[in-house]
């Protein structure tokens, strides 16, 4: 791996560009073998790309390292992050400062992470925010689930242990610990630690009002 600062040097090294005139390097870039870079990508600060890394179009990558066989999909932002191998980010992913992402991880569309340590094999594929959190190996987080990390004065920590499953639309109110192999039911708001090997459900009971009329219709009758 060689430290490169110009497009010409990268091309001579064997980096594949869709269009070299549509990539901006604003710092130092190190590339391994077989790297592919699409159009309208910006690199800032010191960026390291491992072997066979693919950077798709319209990405901004700042002061980050990305290990081999990882793909950064379109419209994604990485800042101060360390990304493992055989992982994908995006499209429209955001990895903020002090984030360490393990191998074989999936961070999908409109997922934002901040100050996290994500273990190997974790999946956060849709529309989630995970901040100030430790995820052990094999954690799955469903669509729209978030860690509620800020208490109004400072950020609090969430710990999610190995192979836990966080259902869609869940809120984890930090500080909190989710046990190994546990499941959080979709739509739950969790405020207390959850033990290993359990199902936690924390939602309001559904209530149906018969013959209901919206207030707008009532006003028309009056």
C-alpha cells in the first residue's frame, strides 16, 4: 500500500476510476490493490482504502480507514471512522466520528451511527440511529430503531450483547444494557436493563373506539 496524493499517481498504481476528473482528493490517500472509485467522490484528510474496496458515487470520506472487500454505497458520509472488511455502508449511510465497524457488517440505507463499536456480523439495514453504543457480535437492529443517548445534558451509553435482536421501531433509553440472545419486541420503549435469553415487550395496549368520528366531521354536523 502506497501513500498517494494525486489522481495521476493513483491511476498509475492501478486504481480504477469511472472518471478521474470527477474525484477530489483534499489530503492524503492510501490505496491497496483493485480499488474502484466512482464519480463525484471527495476524500478529505488522511484516508486509507484496503484491497478491492469499492467507493460508489457521491460519497464524502474524511480521516477514515476502510479494510479489504468493503463497499461504500452512493451518497454516504464517513468521518473519523474505522471500517472492517467485507462490510457495506449505505446508500445514504452516515458513519460519524469515533466509530469502529467490524468485519461482515451491514449498515444500510439512511442508517446513522456515532461513537460506536460494532462487532462482526451485525446488521442495521434501514432508517436507524445508533449512538454511544457497544454492539457485540451478531446483533440485528430493525428498521427505525434508535438508541436515545442524550439525556439533555450529556450522552449516555447503550450496551447490546451478542446475538440480540432489536425489533423495528424500538427506542432504547440509555444508559441501558440488552442481554445476550434477547429480543426486543417491535415498537417497544425500553427503559430498564434486559437480561439474557428473554423477550422484552414495552408498548401501550391497543385500544379501539367504535363508531369514532374525527373532530372535523363533528364540527360539520354542528
